[in-house]
C-alpha cells in the first residue's frame, strides 16, 4: 500500500482528476444556489364559493314549475279532498231514496215461569222461554215531506261549489307559483347584471391604475375607481342573497329540497306582446270559477230553507220482513212460525219549540250572505281586471323604453371612458355613466317581471 501511494504515476493521475472535478463541482454549486434564490411561481387558490350563490341547474320552465306545484301538499290538494267529501255526500243522499236491506239473527232466553205447565216465559212481554229469530227485511223512507229531495239537491249544489273551489285553489296556486318563478328569474337577471357591472368596474380600475402609475391621471381617480369596484362587489353580494331567497321560495312550491339545484328560463328572453292583452276583455270576467262557486253556495242556502220547512211536514217509513220467529228449532214448530210481516209508519210533527223555523231563518240569512258576497266579488273582480290590464300595458311600454335606455346608456359609458382616457372628461363622468347604465338595466329587468306578473293576473281575472 505504501508503494502504491509513492508511485509517481498514481500521483499525477489523481492530480489530473482533481483539476477536472473541481470546476464541475463549482458549476453545480452555483446552479444550485441560483435555483434556490429564484422565486417560485405562486399558485393562487381558487376563491371559495359564496354560501349565497345558487348552483347552476337546467332551466325549469314555467309550465313544469306549475305542474310540480300542483302535486305538492297545498290548499289545492285540500280543496280536492273537500270535493271528494262533497261527492260522497251526494252519493249518501241518493242512497237515502233506496230501500235498506238487513238481516236479523238472534236468540232470546227468558227464565220459565215457576209451577206453570206447559213451559212458559216468566216475563209477560216475552214470546216464549226460548225464542229463535231469523229475518231478512227491507226498510226505507217515503219522501212525503220532500226532505230527501231537498237534501240531495243541496248536496249537489255543495258539490258544484266544492268543484269550483278546487278550480279557485288551483288558479291561486298557479298564480303564486308563477310569481315565485318570475321573481327568481328577475333575481337571476339582476345577479348576472351585477357580475357584468363588477367586471366592467374591475377593468376600469385596472386601466386607471396603469394610468396612475404612468402619471397620466391623479391618484384620486384611482381611489374613486376602487370605490366604484367596492360598490359593485357589494351589489353583487346583495343580488346573490336575493337570488338565493327567491330560489328557496320557488323550491318550497315545487317540492325541491334546499340543496337541490334549480333554475329558470332567462327573463330577458321573454317578449311582451300587447296584442295578447287586448284579446282579454272584461266580458270574460264571468268565466271565473269564483262566480260558479258563489252561485252554488247561494243555491245550497236556498235549498236549506226547503229542508227546514220539510221538517214540519209529515213523513212516512215502511218495513217488510220475512223469516222465522219460533220457540223451537224442530221441523213442525219451525214451519208453523215462518212467514212475513209488513209495517207502515207515519210521523206527524206537532211542536218543536221553533227549532225548524229557526233553521229556516238561518238558511235565508245564508242565502242573503251568499248573494251579497257575489255582488262584492263582482266589483272586486272588475277592479282586479282593470288594474292588471293597466299594469300589463304600462309594463309593455316600460320594456320598450327601458330597452332603448339600456342601449343609450351603454353608448354613454363607452363615450365617457374614451373621453376620460383622452383627458377631456373627469372620472366622475365615467362613474355617473356606469351608475346610469346600472339603473337602466335594473328598470328593464323590473319591467319584464312586472309584465309577466300582470299578464298572469290578467289571465286569472278573465277565467283563463
């Protein structure tokens, strides 16, 4: 080992390898230090979704929303059940005219009398000590007083009122669903407009910041642009909250849970057609189901007068029975006591302390109330018609004016920004132009919503 260490060839070889390796090591060290000092690109995390944001979903049409709402538990479903109950009342009233069939099977034992032969019952009212009774009979009422006819006609009138009430409840639920549907469409349109306004404000702030860095504008202009952006962000959060609230209201009506996405058709895509407003006239008010309901209720009250009068008239009942009533099951007594019996009874009311007359007066008052309600409802329906028609026509005009206003406001913003960049206008002109554009868009969306709501109420007012 010492000889190898003192070998001159090995010494020169090691020196040559050191001269080659040292520069390579220095280069690698410098590269490592440079790479360590070089700033690494920062990955900006995506902002968390706002808790007030509405998850995008496939648009739900207005007709589909109404169809889903009609299937949920509501006053409409309750009205449907009331209609079924009224239909069963009619069925029961019709069945009262028919004879009732019944069978009687019984055994009666009475203790025998003591010391008496043949064997007899101890009770004088008993037929025998052992009595076997088996009979089949029919019984019913003869409608001499007209009570059954009055009851049937009154129940038929109440059924018609219940059917009309079902239509009223259906139309009310449809109106509420359409209002909630277009309210969400309006909230969505406002949220989208707020996003556009925020994007425009951020872009203007960026351009203003570059101009301020270059010394082309005053720093106060940058501060005003930043304030404009903050205002637009606040408006966006408000529209998101309003959209979430509107979506919750629509979800309740259509039966969606609060985590299920929901969406509506674009409100801007709706087109106002004043011609369809002109086709709905005041003569159509009589088609409303409320009129049929009130008329049926008045007729039922009038029939209540007849029913109360029938209580003071004679009534008749009949019964026809056939079978066996014997004291023994042996063949001979069994055959002897087989037969039939018929009975007819008449009931004559004499005095009831004025109860039936009081019910007659109550029925008259109910009929008067129904007639008064009909007259008052007619006035209210006419008011609803003319009010909805005026609002629909006004909303159609507002849509046209607001559409022109939005176009002019957009051109105004473009001109104001160009003038500001050229130094011909202050920044206040730009911010005022942006505020005007926002106000015109808001008015346009509100006019679209008002038109759809008024059109739906006008259709309801004309019985559509």
